[in-house]
C-alpha cells in the first residue's frame, strides 16, 4: 500500500519575482510540492493528475528520478497543461495569479490506475476535481485530506484569479483533514473570524483543520483545540510559492507514520522554511535538515 496519493493537476508556472525582469518557468501545482516533500521524507507517493501534450518530458523524468509513482498521470496530447503566471510584489507578501491555460478535469475514469493509500490528499488548482471524484477517493483510504484552493478560485475572461465562496460544500462532509490559507477558509465557510471558521469545518466532519498564516506560521485545530505553530525563519526568502503545499505534504508524511499532530506540524513548518529558499519545487534540503529544524521548533515551543 502507498503512503500518500495526491490528486490534482500539475501546472507549468511562470514566476515573476521583483528582483528579476524575466520569469522563472518551473513545474508547479500543489501535487508537485506535496509529492517532492513526501519523497524527501521517505514516504511512498503517487499522483492522480492530468496534463497536456505540452507537458515537458523533463518534468516526468524529474518526478520519476525523485521516486514519485506516475501511474496515475494522464497525458492528453491534444490538450494544454494548466499554466499559471504568478507575479509577486516587492516584499513577496502577496501575488497576482493569472491562469493562462487549463488541462482537462480529473474524472472517475482517471482513477483506474492507482492503488489504495494510507492517505489521499486532494489538491485541485483550477477546479479539476468534482464531488463525485472526491466521493470515489473517499472509498480508497482511511485518511482523506483536502486543500480547497482550486475549488474557491474564479477566473475572469483574462484568467485573473479571485477567491469566491465554495460552491459545493458537500465535499466538506467527506474529509478527515482540511488545509487552506486564511482567505480560503473564509471563502469556504463564509466566516471571517479564524476560530469560528475552523469550528465550522469541524462541524462538517473534519477531525483536523490546518490554516497556514504565512510569516505568522499556522493554526492547527484538533477536536476544536487550536495549536499555533511558529514559522522556522529561512536562511533566505527567494520564492514563497508552494510553502503551504509543502507544509501539508510533510505533515501527512509524518501523520501516516502515527506521529502526533504537534510533531507533524513542526515538520510541516520546517519543510516549508526550506522550499522558500529556492525557486519553485527545486529545494527541500535533506531529511536530516528538515528534522533538525523541526526539533528546533519543538524546543522553542517547550521553552
């Protein structure tokens, strides 16, 4: 049995940073960040994802080299891969997101080539996963995790992204773990206040609710008891893309081993502090460095 399956389309990201005139073009999508960090923590991971004929063979090679199982990767030669343009502001605290192409959605037929897993993380980026698909995945694991970012994104005629209310709230009744940013949980629940929004997710059935808060760390609620996790200050901040995805990937890698939520959160924060030191999903450090930073966060918490 696999440890983790991540369901959501890969993307090709053009990341525009304030220190450069030209964008970096890199493999993107939540599935990329989750898969890579899980492998760095020695979890067995597979993906369910759909890409177009323009998806570079080098990306598939890279994923396989890292040990990611691509049995569930579907290539549609006459379609385009999902592509985003990410334009960051001067201090990297915010960004403008624009969709420039979108791959076909993941359907029930795409679920035939994968095994069961201890945990399945659903991470759409542009509405590619619907309720029926999530319902089917619910049958294949004991731990179903959701990042709703791609379900609360709306796209205008130019591809500009805004966050809108979650349309189909039935998905919240299927999951065990919920993870999102503050803006996304507000859109998902319709509640502005963090504690109330986290409680609302619990009331739908989720046992664990995680909200990433950027430089303020993360809030993790287990049975309505909220635990705050600090960020580990990175040696340098290069590109904040994928920090939240890396957090939940590392959290799940530890959680399926039976670790408690506090430790899983420290590992998540530690891994996120490493990925922002590079461009895209290119830098996660090694396992020992992730754990060293996690232990440092734990010791800080005790003091």
